[in-house]
C-alpha cells in the first residue's frame, strides 16, 4: 500500500526552489509562478506542466513522472540577460535533487532547451524573450 501524496507538492517545490535563489532573483526580480505571472510582471519564471503520468504498482502509484516547461521570460525594453537567466535555471535544475514532502527523489533533468521570441500583438516593437527548457521530474511514492 502506498502513502497518500499531493502532486501539487512537486509543483510547489519547484517554484519554491527557484524563488529562493538569489542569483536567479537578481536576473528575474518579479519571481517564479505556476502557469502565469501576475499583471505588470516584466522579468519572471513560469513553471507549467506539459505532461504528467502516474506509474502504477500493485496497491497504488509507484512514482510520478512529470514533464515541465520551465522558462525565463523577459520584456525586451528592459534588456534582460536571458542567456544568464537560462543558464542559472539549468544550474538549479539539471541533474539536481528536488526534495518534495511525501516523496523520494528519483530524477530531475533537462530533456530539451527552449528559446523563442514573442512579438506583442498590439505594439510590434515590443518583444518578450523566452528561454529555458523542458525538465523531467520523477518522484517515488514510499510504500507503507
């Protein structure tokens, strides 16, 4: 039998890890958020779930396997250092151990990098830069 766990603890652990890093916060001072940043944010990190699978075992889940899109976002007018922000994200996440309440860490690594520029729909002189990656997080669920 497996212990009851809350998958959103994994999301929160990622957001907390990134928000706690002084170097990342110096580059992206508006913070790290799940799915969307608050109005007015101009330099921030977004964490989104792209795919999540529960891997079964007899009596419950063995582990959770989640693919996240984790990206630095910066407004061009502020001349953000996107290269440094993406590098810092990778330092914090690739092949690191993520501690999550109720889980045993298994794996955290980047599977693919992400880099794109978004042109504003209203003012074509405004650009939003996006840099980061798709990161796979696997967390085991202890048995009782």
